[in-house]
């Protein structure tokens, strides 16, 4: 028996069922479109660094638990001193909450001067890498000891970036560089640099919902949706989302309160940063939680950790490419080459032209000007030089700065261009000049790129950007599998 009322509600039921089906169809279509185009991965990372304010420990734990309850894993880059402080304070509850997430590294002391860019600015490539490791390796080992896992990634404190860290991190077994900065970048997506996977300089793909200010949540959500659609419509890619756990419990940075402008302050004189009220902290947790829930709800979006991101990319091995294609490219411009199958760095291509096995090598440690005075050189002299370059790379796992022709030198760039243009005839070989196009991916802003409240006033580091340019031989976009 049906009364008009129930038949009315059945009609309403049918309409809402149709609406649901239509919505579901649209959602499936969106999912299909996203999948057809490319996957969108969110790397959400937390610079876990405040070892002064104990409330920041609670913030780490709460964020880790909130993410876990949403089914999301984050990457927590931990400062060595922070890990030791958690141990001293007996905060095994925090350590346990983090065990479900990925663990990265964020220097031993973060802001106690001198910061990395300050202590590395006047050092070269090799001594800088050794100094970085001397200062920072112990903290990475403490993080590994306390969290039971080797850090998957590293990122510099503030804007205190230095390229020598790349060689040291590789040696320390840390394969991913995860941070933000303007020092180096390719197209606001991940790239390979000195054999590390860099998730860095992400531009419009570096996003967050602000904790303070007037921006409505909907605007942050729309911004995320636009970025996700743009990536999906291309080949897919990564969105980088970053917070500091301490931000949710304080209104000023713990380090700005103590080490501004590179000031040294004794431990007994450390000041606690100003705190948010309990209600304000709760409001911040709410913003973060809702933002994560929104991102997670966007069809086609997946959260990945730094460790997982490494698996998503097809490794740093060069894409296959024929010798003729490599030679034609390198004769004219020394920069990475992208093919349908991936990319090759200028260093990859130089190794291929030399007939060497693909391997991770560093760029040259210095820049020299060619002193070889002639326009051409004999095949015998060129073959000797070539053999010597192969020997240097085998011995040092980096490109030589100079290539000897008797007592004169060719820069490695001029040598590479000459090698690429050589068609192998029996006559003399014309010397070509380098066109180091890869240098355009390194910043020239030696002051702005290093701007950070913990650096000394007016700090600028053109030396580090110059070293970064030398290492750009190894630069190439990372290709999703
Ligand atoms: Zn930091």
C-alpha cells in the first residue's frame, strides 16, 4: 500500500538517485581524465626544528596523529638537536607517532651560527663537502638512532643552501633533497642534481593554507585544485606542501627569537618564542586538518612521502639516446636533453661521447679559461686528452675543470663542445667554444636567494651560486615512471 506521501518521497528518491549517479559519473569522468593525463602527487613535509619550546613537541605529535587519522603520511625533516631533545624529554610518544610517517633530516642545529651557507661560502667543492659532512653527519646519525630509520631526505635551514651539501648527502646515503628555495630549479617540478632527487623551487606547485591572515579556506582549496588540474593536464607531477609544527603553537619563530642576524647566544640565555593561546592553536590544527582532507578528496591526488617519491621517478640513469643525437646537441649547447623516454644531463652526454658507462659524477670543482692558443689540434693530441679525461673521471667521479693539451689547457666545456663536433676524420680537429646553457637554471641573485633572518645582515654568497653553476653539468628534469 502506498500513500501519496510515500509515492512523493519515492519520486524525490529517484531524482536524488539520478543526481547522485550524475555526480558519480562526473567524478568518475574527472578521475578518468586525471588518470589519462598524469598522476598528481602531494609531498607534505614538516620542518621539525624547534628544540627550545617544548610545546612544539606536542605540535609534532598532534600533526602526526591527525595525518594518520586521515590516512595520510607526511615527511618530517628532523633537526639533530630536536631528536636529542625528544630523547632527553622522554617524548617516546612523539617518536612513536612519527614512526608511521617518513623521517628526513634538517641539519644538526639549524640556526645556531654559523649556518651552512655561511660556513660553506668560502670553501670549494671538495673541502666544502667534507666540512658539511663533518658538521652535519653526527646529527643525521642521531636521527637514525632515535627514529630507527635513515633519513630519506634533507633540506637546508631557511635559505642557507649550499651545493657542496649534495656530494656530502650522497656520501651519507641520503638520496632526496626536499625543500624550497630559488637557488636552482627546472620548471617548478622535481629534477636531478648531483645524483640527488631535488624537490625544490616548486613555484606555483608549492602551496599551503595560511594559518593566519584573512585568506578564506576556499581560496586555498581553489588554488590547490587549479594546481592539481594543471599538473594532471600535463604529464602529472608533484605538489609540495610545507609547514613547521612549531608554527601551530607559536606566533614567532623560535630561532628568530634567539639567533637573528647570526647572533651567538648561550644556551642559558635562550628565550622561548611567544606562544599562541590554546584556542588559537586548536584553530590552526583545524585549518591544517581541513586542508589535508580537501587535498585528499580531490580525485586523482595521492599523498606520497620523500622516500616514496624516489620510487615514483625513473632513477637518475640517463634516457637512451643515440650518439648522433647527443653529439648534435652537445656541439651547440651544453645543457640537459629531454627525449620521449626521459632526460640526459650534460654530464651524462659527455660520458656517452667518451664511451664511458653511465654513472653519477659531479661537475668540475672550478672554472678555468682555456689557454690553448690554436684554432685546431692534431688527432693524436686530442686522443691523448680524451684518454686523460676518462682516467680523471674514473679516479675522481667528477668532471675535470681543465683538459691538458701539452702545457696548455682547454676548459671542460670547450673540450666537450670540441668532442661533440668532431666527426672523426683524419685531419686536425677544430676547437669549439662552450655554450654552457645549463647555467641559466641557477640563480644570479646572490643576496636575495640567501635572504634569511638568521644570516648576518647583508649576507650574499655569489661563490655558492658559482659552484652551483659548475654542478649544473649534472642537472636534468626528473621523469615520472
Ligand atoms: Zn627549518
